[in-house]
């Protein structure tokens, strides 16, 4: 277990030495050429052949070779991973952007070159599919094959798929990157707790809106409203481009609903997701009651929109990163020694970038690329209780990825959206349990409010966002271009629905969709609600029986080797 007297120094910045001892630009370019060559060699070997589409043994051989590429180099390998991580820390670096642009082009070239392979497998005749599915050598790829067969009717021709791949960057990718880049550049003077004004980055401004000091959070909100008003005209066109790109893709492929492609890729029935969304929406009274309670506890009639996440209680409970890591380590080791060992490895090896800085991406994430490459976590830790929970959350993802890497082949080494947030929210709850131990009633109320705030944010808020996305897409498809006023109206309607009258949708709130990246990822957000509900069920099953954690580990290790129903 980690302690403050641990015999190693916690590394708080990413250790790029895990990828390269010396990242020489020329050497990286040569490595990318080798990645290109290996992918093209695979294409040259199989493209003109049909035997792997007729003989299961030959398909096994082809998929085994394809899996090795996926596990080791993919379409951009270590160089792509290296430049992408560098970009997350310095989003204004034009040299890195230039390299990433070239890598994106290489990825598109390789994707198009290998399009024949997925197309061919997907179109194996229905009367022959069972032969392949029942072949013992293909059992390790069985669910992959089932998914490809199911999606075949939505595939376009190979030339058409290639065109969409080539235009994806200009149709959507560049638009989304543009808004993210604009926001990350911004700095504003914001009031600090000591009464001074200080120029801080966009991610730090976002964090300051949750400050327990009202003057500080109000100052941050003014700054954010100014930033959003500056870029919302550009975001208007960006979002309309995203909506149009999805509309065109759905029409070409034959999807009748804007969220249907998400459900197909997640291997989940639309009826199941609809039931989840309807059930949560019908009980928005729960979140409305929560915000009424929070307003009353904070001594105000109404919360401002930017105050919805503000902590209740004193500011005494500060958690520097060392203290946070010690607490999370204790919880992880208590659940399972492997969880604790994985966390210790991340701290020792420099797999977590901890603190906010100018140019760094806002928020937090966990990322993994090819199976044989390390997993990394990014935070913007400022010492709040919520930062401890975020550490547990992202390390939950990291543990999930490490378990997958150990148990699955590269083609099954992923997560479905509907279960992607299970490990993360599972870990959150146990950490909050630990924080609650031995505290007085006043502090317990503070922690309970933080727990409820997290659950509301993950369930009701994300379902409200899903409803907002549905409104955006359906309205665009019926009315055409959505002006700012209309986008703002839809946003306020859906945010107001889950928050109720206790949260005032104050001037400027209509623009806060601008930085919400998930609405560009098409209906991902339901995964937070499903993840929390599944994780709470698993946590209740664990109870005092830590032996059940082994079943949880097995669940987290399944990846995409089976459908969510079977896992």
C-alpha cells in the first residue's frame, strides 16, 4: 500500500521515456514509414485473394496477422501516440499540429488501403456465416465476426467508404479541433481566494466556477461567458457542420434515427437505450429535489447555472495530490492487490500528468492505443474533493484497460459504450466510502452531497444531454441550419428540465454547450448513466464479500469478446 513514506517518488508529469528515450523527429518519421510498409504488405498479401472469404482456416490466418498489426503498430503506432499526447499538453504548438496532420493523413491512407478486408468479411454470404462462426480456430474472433455480419447492411461500397474516410477531416474533424483549440488558448484575469486577480488558463477558469468562494466562482463565470460569447459564432457553424455530416452519413447508410448507429456499434438494442432514457427522464424530479436541497444548504433561493457543481461545506478538506494518491491507493489495495499494483506502477512510472498548465487540455481522461503501448491518464488536479474522485475515476478506466490487455487479443481489447464507464464509477464509490469513515456528521453531509452531485451529473445530466443531442439532430433534419438562438433554446430547455426551478439559467448559460465535447461524439453520454447503474449494482454485490471482486475483474476483462448482454 502506498504511504507518505513510500520508497519511490511520485512522478506527476507524463514520462515520455516510456515511449522513446530520445524522440528524434527523423527517427519517428522513419518509424512511420515502416508502419506504412507493414500495413501495405498486409494489403498486398490479401487484397487479390478470396480464399480467406471461403475457407475458415485461411480467415483465421488472415485475422491473426491483422491482429498482430493492431496490437503493435495500428495505423500510426508509437509516433502517433507520442505526438497526440504531446498535443494534449501543448495545444498551441504548431509543429506538433503539423506532425499530427501528416499522421492523420497516413491513418486515412492505411484505413482506405485495408477497407477491402473488413468489407470482404462483412459480406460473407449469410448461408456461409455459420460455418465461419462455428470454426474452432475462429472462436477467439467470433463476436467480432458476428458484429461485422450484423453491420454489413449499413456498409457502403468500398469506393464510397474511402471517400467518406478522406472527407471526414474537413467535414467534421477540423471543425471540432478548431473550437477546442480556440478555447485552450484563452486566458483571463480571475479573482483568487486571497483577493488578488490572476491570469489563468481556460481549464483553470472552468475549475474556478466550482470554488466554494462565491466571489471567485462568479468572477470565473464572467470570464467563461466572455470566452464563449467570443467563439459561439464560430461554434454555430461548427455544430451545424457536425449535424450535417451525421445526417449525410445516416442517409447514405440507411439509418432511420440519428442515434441508431451508436446503438449498433455498441451492440445494444435501441429499445434498451430508449427505456433507460425514458426512465431517467421521467424521474428528473430527483435531480430537481437535489438542487433545491443544495440551494437551501448554501443559503440561497436559487443557484446560478455555473454553481450547480459547487461543493457544499467548508474549504478545509483540501487534498493535495500526494494525499489523494495515498487515499486511492488504500482503497484499491483493499479491493484487490492487482488494482493497487497497477496504481503504484502508474505513479512510479510517470503515467499520470497531474496539474493544469497553459495550453493543456481541460478536464481529465484515460487513453490507450495499441495493446503493446502503455496507458496514460491526464488530470487537472487542484486539490478539491472532486479531484480525488476524478483520480479514482480515471484510474478505474486505466485498470480496466490493463485487465483487457492481459486477457484479450487486440481485436477484442476495447469496451462498449454502454459499459465503458463501469470501472470508473465503481472505483469512485469505494473511494467516497473510505473518505466518509471516521468523520463527523457535518463532514459526512458534505461528502454525501458530493456523492449525490456526482450521481446526478452522471445520470440525470448526461441523459439531459442525450435528449439535447436528439433535439439538435431531429430539429436540424426538419428545419435545416440551426441559428445560435435555436441551439441556445434547445440547450436551456434540456438543462432546465433536469435541474428545475432551483437553478437559474442565468444570462450566458445558453452558450455553455460550446465546450461540451461529447455532443460532437454522437450519443456517447448515455454510457455514464448506464455505467453508474451497473457499477452500483456490482458494488452492492461486493458488499462485505471481497471475493466477488474477482467476478468484477472477469467482467472488466471481457472487452468486446462477447456482447454486453453476455458479459
